[in-house]
């Protein structure tokens, strides 16, 4: 893993699977697209800091009748130094982006067919390794959703290596339960009663 200082701009997009986040990391080494699961919990904005990168690789996909090629970076850790909101113009400037949830099955097929990536490479980044399935057999859906994290405390740190769909469900449920994400520290904190 290498550490790079830079600015990660995160944008939120409403897709057919719901809201998802994509990022653009600008560093002294270059600009990279970031579509890792851990972005799902961040609000749109500019995040300055140090980023732990496990992998940099080319990726292509079809969009708007053509092929788009980008250089992606797998961000495994973030140490923030500053946060800024996006301007209204920056929020509107969103290209057609595929939902990473839709990309995972195609990447899994490529990996199993031996199309230039090993199973370890695909698990390291886009597929995010482990599938955090449910415990099953309980009558409380939150126990199934959060598994070993249940019961939830006043602070919760989600595991971004679980299945992206599960991660999104956990994120949405924490918001519904009154938790708020703190980008510095990457934890969800329970709001005190009566606070906004």
C-alpha cells in the first residue's frame, strides 16, 4: 500500500439501485477515479488528507454510446485534514456514471474466467472481498443486518469490506436510527434526543 496526499472530491448520484457515491482523487502522482464501498457513507464534498492506496489500475465501461476508460485507485484508508462543501456548480457537474453495484457481477465473471485479473485482485478492490451475509434465524431484522455489530452502541464503525448492497443497507438504517456520520474518524455517532 502507498500513501498519497491529495483531495478526494465525492459526488452523490441517484441511480437505478438508489443513491451511490463516486470520487475523484487528485494527487501529485495523478488523478484517479475512486468507487470503493467506503465512499457510500460520505456526504458530497472535498476531502483533503492522506489516502492509503492498495491498487491503481485501468478500467473501461460503456456509457452514452461509447467506451469510457479511466484510471481507478482502491482507497483503503483515509486520514482527513480538511473538509469543504461542493459548490452548486460542482454538484451539477456529474457525468454518466455506472453504479459500482452493477459493475461487481461483471468483474466477478471476468475474474473467474481468468480475464487478466486474479481472484485476489478483484476481491481487493471493486468486489471488496467478504460478503457480510445475515446471521439468519432471528426475528429482529437489525440483528440480521448488522450481525456482529449488534447491539449498536453510541458509536458504530461499519466494515467497508462487506458486500456493497449490505453496506448501503447498513448506512441507510443507521441514518433512520438517528446516527450521523463523522468523516473524521469514519464513525457513526448516535444523535442525542432533540438535536438536529
